[in-house]
C-alpha cells in the first residue's frame, strides 16, 4: 500500500481533503468520511508507516523522517486545491507539513484544520497524564481505552492489544523528537476543533491563534478526545475549509 489512500475516488472533484491520523492510528477511522463530504471533494488519507496496509514498512525513525515522507506523498496529489486535516498527533503533522509546503517544499494547502491537539508551540511541555513512550504497555493501553481510541474488542485480544501498544509507542517516540521553532507559523486559514470534555480545552485551542497570519476560527464540539460517535462520523460537515461558501 502506498502512503496515500483514496477510499472513494472522485476524479472529477475540484478539491481534496487530506487527513492525518492520531498517535497510534491508521486510515480506517476516516474511511466513512468520504460519504459525508460534498461530491466535489475527494478524501485522501495518509497512512503512517508500520500499520494497516503498511504493516511491513518500518516505523518512522523520527519526526523529520515522517515529515519527509508525508511531504513527498502530498506532492503527488492531483493538482487541485487541498485542505490538510489532522487529529491529535496528526494536527502537529498537518501544521508542520503546511509550514514546509509554504516554504517551498511543494504546493501549499488552501487551509489547515487541526483537531483535539494543543498548539505545537507546547511541544515538550505536555501536562501530567499525557501518554509517554516510556510508559508501560499497560499504561498505554489504559489511556487508549479511556479515550476510546481503539475498540474494546481489539484491546481485549492479547495479540491485537500488543500490536496497538507497539504502534502507539512508536508514534509517541516520533512525536517526542519534534520541537517547534519559535516564530514558526503558517499563513493559510486555520480552523481549530476541540471536544468540550477533552483535556485539550479552550485555552489549548486558543494557543494556536499566533501560529497563523491568516483567518482563525475555534469550534467546540460535543464529547471528548474523539468527540461523540455521531459527531465523529459526520465531522467533515463542520469543517469550514472544504466548503468555500461557508467562509467569510
């Protein structure tokens, strides 16, 4: 499997929504979104190495290795306007990717949407209770279970539980190697989403404001780190970026 996956190809679409997953996540959680998007928007999913269809590909060695691959993958997109969406870890990936593209690494996105993540300017200053690559497998599994990141039937099966913990830990190590450089910002419109019951609160959402010189919007949604199942399943409907008529 290539890094980019299109669950519902729409060759006549006039724009693209590119999704970047959370720590320990893959592309499967986004597949249903293809049906929630307008017909003129194609959903493209970036799969981190070491999981799902890329199970045999080694995990990224560090942040720069992951971003180098993501940058190369996004440069291969169809030549149409695109929005980057990132959830949790994916929010930082999307932000850094947008920054690199704006600095000449490739065509820049038309907008950036970040979800359930504190600003990358807080990298290295995560609060107590944030998962850490040095945590035990049991601690990582407990965190994933608490936020609803992995289905209970997966965490209840020893082999799948170990696999989930290994992928989660590998991504945490990648995130641990990222450091935001003061002054790093983007110029594209930035929409920030957060759950009203998540540890990533309104104050965390506001910390994104200085990281763009473009339009900025914060939206609070029902639920926790993954919102509610109903909200998550229709999340593309609340994104400003894939719906240009909503802007302004």
